[in-house]
C-alpha cells in the first residue's frame, strides 16, 4: 500500500460507478473507482481511450452529460474542514462551490473558450459568478497570466483565435487557478501540443504546484506526462482501476500485464527495447468479456481469468493490482 | 501577418456589386424581350389600334422607351445599359405613360421596404427567441410545439395565409375593418412627419406585416434551434457551467451570441426574397408597394416598369448583403479586420 501522506486529502473519491444509457443499450463506463488526492500532490489516471478516465473526471467535476448517471459513489472535498459530497450537492450549490475547490483544464482548451469573447471577459465572468470583485479579479488574473509565462496585458484583450494552442492551454490553466482551488483536474493537459510546448506547459504546471500547493488529478494516455508530473499513478482498463501505486513503482516496474503493455508500447529515449503494441482492441464497454476484461489481450491469461468475475484490487509488492496471476505470484512468495 | 488594406476590400466589394448589377440587368433585359410575343411589338400594335399610323406608333414607342426599337438588339442593350448607368430606368409605357420609372419606384419601394423590414425584423427576433427556447427545452413539449408550429408556418405560402387571414379576421369574424385598412395610410391623413400620419401608417402595415411575420419566423426558429443546440454541445458552454457562470449569462453571452451569427447573412438575403414575394401579399391587402407595381406591370406588360422593379430589387438585396457583411464583421471578432498586427 501507499504510505498515507501527511498532508490532508483535498479530493476523496470512493466507489464511483457511472453508466451511459440510451434507448438501445447501457454502457458502464466507470466501475467502483476510488482515488484520493492529498494536498500538493498529483495523481495520474492513465489508460487508452475508452478506458473510462475522462468519464471519471467529468463525474468528479459534476459535468457529465445528461445521458450519464452516477449509480454509486461519492466525491468528497473538504473546504475549510467542511466535508462536502459534490455528487449530492444541489445544482445551485455545486455551481457556486465547484470552481472554488475543484477546477478544470479541459482536453483541447482550444474549444473551451467562447470564440467571440476576449480572454479578459472569461476571467471577469468567472469572478462575477463567485462574488470576487472586478478589480481584485483583474489583478489576480494579471498575476496568474504572468505566472504561466504570458504577457498579461496583451492576452487580456485578445480573442481566443488570436492565440496559439500552447498559449490557450496556459490561459486555461490561469483561468483554473483564478479562485485558488485546492485541486485542478487536467484532462489530457498536453495532447494537442507539440513536444516542446508540452514540456514547457508541464514545467509551468509543476512551478504553479510548488508555488501554491495546488493538487492535480491528471487524466492522460501519455505515460511520459504521468511520469513528469505524477506522484501516484492509477491504470484504468475497461472502466476499472487495475493497478495503483507510486509513479516510480508503476512506471518503472509495472505488475499488471496491461500497464506493462502500455509501457512497452511507449517509445522511450532511455530504453533500447523495441516498441511493442498491445494486441487486440479495448473491449466494448456494453459487451465486456467474462472474467478479467483484459484476458483476451493478455499473454498470461489462464482458465481462472476467462471465467467468473473481474479480479479484485489486492495488495501486491507495495501497491495494489487487480490480476489473478500477479496475486498468485505474490501468494507464492514474491515476484517471479 | 499580411493584412489586406481596407480600401482594397471595399474596392473588391464595389466591383462585385457592379458585376452583379450588370448581370441581373442584362438577364432582365434579355428575358423580357424573349417573352412570347415581343412586348415592344405588342405595344406598337396596341398604339396602332388607337388610330396611330405604324410610323407614328414606332416613333412614340421610341420616345417613351428612350430606346430605338428599330435598332438591332445589341444597340438597344447598350442604350439601356447607358441609361441605367445614369440612373435612368426609362419611362412607364402603359401603366402611367411618360412617368419616369424611378419616380414610380421611389414612391412604392419606400412602402414595401417599410412594411417588410418592420415585419421581418420582428419575425427574425421572434424566430431567434423561439428557436433558442426550443433548444434549451430540447425534447420537452415546449420544443415539440415550437418545432412543429415553426415547420408548419414556414411551409404555408404567404398568399394563402393572407387570404385566410383576410377572410377570417376581416370577413367571417368581422373583427377588423379590413376594408378601411387598404392603402399605406388613411385617405383623410396628410403625409408628413406627425403622429396622425405615423399611427395611420402603422395601422395599415399591420395586416401585411402579420403575414410576413407568420411566414418568416418559422424558418428562423428552426435554424436558430439547430444552431443553438450545436453551440450548447460546444466545450466552451460546459466549461462556462463548470466555472459557475449563471445560466442567464451562458444563454446570452455564449449560446445566443454564437448561434445567431450564421443567421445574419440569411436574414439579409431574405429581404430580397420577400420584396419579390410581396407581389401577392400586397395585392391581397391593396398595399401600394413595389410588389403591387410589379403585378400590375406584369399583367399589362409594362416592361420598363418590370425591368425597373427587378433592378431595384437587386440593388436592395446587394445593399442588404453588404450591410449584413459589415454587421457580421462587427459581431464576429474572427472575421474582423484587425487594425493592429
């Protein structure tokens, strides 16, 4: 298990289960996800598209589309020692509280700004909605824009289309920091950017964390992003967490065959190993295979993996893993 | 970034406008002469029927048309274009022989533009409101009601609606003294900038106005609904909700302002279509607009007037489109010509 952090938890998600429903079918996108983020720390959710990580993020933010339902679970934040379950807050209260405690840098912040409004207006509207004075808001926005390495005055009067992708991402980060939230959800924070810009944005995120003690929940399919920012990594597959541990453990020495496959399929400068993709496709969430969802793509799968229910997350080698084969090995006495 | 100088843009717009005008004027010129039974010949014959000799009739025709009908077609065409360039559309030949067409148009076009722009703006605003309301209430009975009524109203021809309205309100139920609402204003009022005249003009515009509103709002509502739905699905709207913005701010600053942009151009173009569509509505309500003028000209083959109406309608559409372009640039910063680099 991960040693409990001395810092208090700013986000505590437990047993989160989300379904999408339409006229013909029901898709369970997230099943029983639990995670917690301590103050000043970063947790990364990694996995392929369709693994449920973005749905998990939207559920945590209370931003799920109407077709989705949260079946169970809680999302607790503790502003000023008061424990609130975001999933059970009335709409109005959620709207008033959300950005102050948990903010969001969306995937592709290119489309997350109103195209016919100047950047400054976005900051002003956010401030107005949370009773932050106009003058104070502008001063704070200027500080933040400078902190994310932009020219505050020029950006303030620009329209979104006048800015580059990297600049817009920085604007989105500054906007997320406006109300000094405890935690920011970063959805694929660097996906739309070129490699150099990615690096610069990640550095900026780390600088902000060091300066303010903000926590991040990063959603990414890019293991190098997870490696650069995360303290803890959770691998998701078919809507479930399958491995959870410190970033060093999981990324350097993955136990779950899926995490190992993800790592092998990522090109690395430090390794001479050939890049190997994981065979097959992620399963359809409306038609999951019996047993372990990963077994059709797993080289280690045996009879036990093909039938029964999905394996439980069990402690293994100072982390938790949901894999029969790994658990067997641990029971047999250490890694094989 | 290389910016196109403003005067180049204006120059291009002017060239485009002149080309369009030339094209429409030429097509009109040829089309009218291609009508079965060359109207010029018909007219010369009619004049002869009044007892004039063939030579006198042709001479009178030439004088009134300001075009020598004995000349080959291309000479007539050049004369016609020359006159047009000087703003001379010729004189009416039948409806009001000798009266310059521009004078007749000036008097009529004003009333048509008044009634139509008045009604279209109201119809447009109603459409925008209902369309976005339907989008916010997607899937509810409000949405279904608005969508169905809009689809129904936009598919009813203006004439039919005009006749039905006149019959129901004016005759069958006798709610409105429809007879006294003929014309652009009451005969006992003197045109002038005073309250009596304005009130009378407004009272008389209501009947055709309601028809224009009823037949136009549906299309706007349907287009606005689909635009608003697509904006509502945009990331920046979800993001605005997450930031805690009030639903009011989101609707006004995010959904409305973005969704209405594509409608501006369509609105300008519709001005032209309604001017030509006003023919029958103005006939029903005996409204002295350009539509009625065109109907009379067509019925009696006053082809200088026909040409005049078509050219005037074209100019209206071109002007409206130019205004829409300017408006669009003002409303959408992405199309704005930036003065700073």
